[in-house]
C-alpha cells in the first residue's frame, strides 16, 4: 500500500492495473495537489476505484471536469433521450420501474456487454469515463476490465514491430449492421473513423493496443483478415491475467482510461434487480494532452 503525500490512500487491486482510492470526498471541491495525486494514479494504474462517493449529477460533472472537457451526448436511447453530460446505464424507466427486455434502450445497452473502449468511434476518442453508482444489484451487473497496456507490453518484440503503424477503422455499430438492434439508419452511417492500432499515453509514453468491438477493419487489409486480426488482439487483451471484474458496492465510482483499457458490462437478472449507474465521459484531445502536463482546469 502506498500513501502519497497526503491522506489519500492508493492500493493496487490487481498485479498489473486497477487501484482503489480512499481518503478523499470527491463530491467536495478537490484541491489542486489532491488532483495531481489522482491524475498521476490514473495514468499509472489505468483504472481507479473510488469508494464511498455519493455523487449526484452536479458533483459528478464538477469532479469529471478536472480531467478535461466533457463529451456531450445527443438524445439517445442509451441516455433515456436526455442530451447532456450524463449517460445512464440502467434497466429502469424514468418512472423507476423495470423496462421490458425488448425496449430500445435495453437493446441498445446490450452493446455494453461486448468488450469496447468508449467513444472509439469518434474522431476525438474519449480519454476517460467515470461511472458512478446510484443503485447497484446484489448479484451480477459487474463491470469487467482488461489492460490493453499490459497485454501490449507482453507481446514479442517482432509482433510489436509488425503491428506498429497499422491504422484501424472504428464504427459505432456492429460489423454486421443488419443484426444491429437499437440503432437507426442514421446511426449506422455516422461515426466511422480511423485511429492508430497502437495508442501511446503522452504522459508516460506507455503503449497499448487500441481494439474492442468498435474496431472493425485494418486499413489496407481485406476486411475479413483485418477483422480476424482485431478479434485475435481483443481476445489476447482479455485473457484472465489482464482481467479485473468490478463488483459494484453502494458508493463506488470507477474511472477508467479508455486509451489503454477495454471494458464490458456483465449481465444480471434485469427483471428482478435494479441497476442504475451514471457515466460522465471526458473527451480526449487531438493530439492528446501534452507530455507530462496536467489537464487544463
Ligand atoms: Fe462503455
């Protein structure tokens, strides 16, 4: 266990990534020196689990803004058609009752059960996401994470060299768009972008594989061959040794680095247990935050 500079305590939860942060109330204004500790931990550990935080939307947005500009969501089934900075992950309707399993919002959220990196289909992909509990189920409904940085670092040198410089096409929708439920025709045409396969954290120079379900083709390769390579790399990143499953407790808030981790929701009994988590998403920059710099506040 390391105690860095202050009352903030940072404890590793997995040998390769993920740290638990306690000793700070993030619903209150966060002093610059405390934010520096969190920012350094975020870049090092990739995923931070904050305990005993009781955010409302206003305080969650205020804390998230320390990391940079927030993404603004359009009205969408994934956020109950509420445009703004909050995405809602829930099986409940606005009235607090269970949504039918075939409801468009439920179909859309099934997509979260595939390994992905948030907003990788956007020209400026997300830097980080902060998912904070409102209602947690007693069983299931975990969020699984995988370190695509640890996986990359374990690749043989010749494999790293072969992958360096490849460019990947990302889409918001599934590869098989006809099978894609929860998206309309306009969604299917929108958000087709390219990103490098190897993503570099400019703060520490660490590299990661930038893959997941939105990564669908390799530029310059036949689509099937590119898809097979991306599937292989996603499977490589999500092996048990690079894997952490977060079981939600009341008061948990988890922040992850979308540049170097993959995540997915796990299922639960959606007709029996209530689950409601609110997400803020910090937009990246193009290019990323300057080497060694703190984000602008
Ligand atoms: Fe996600």
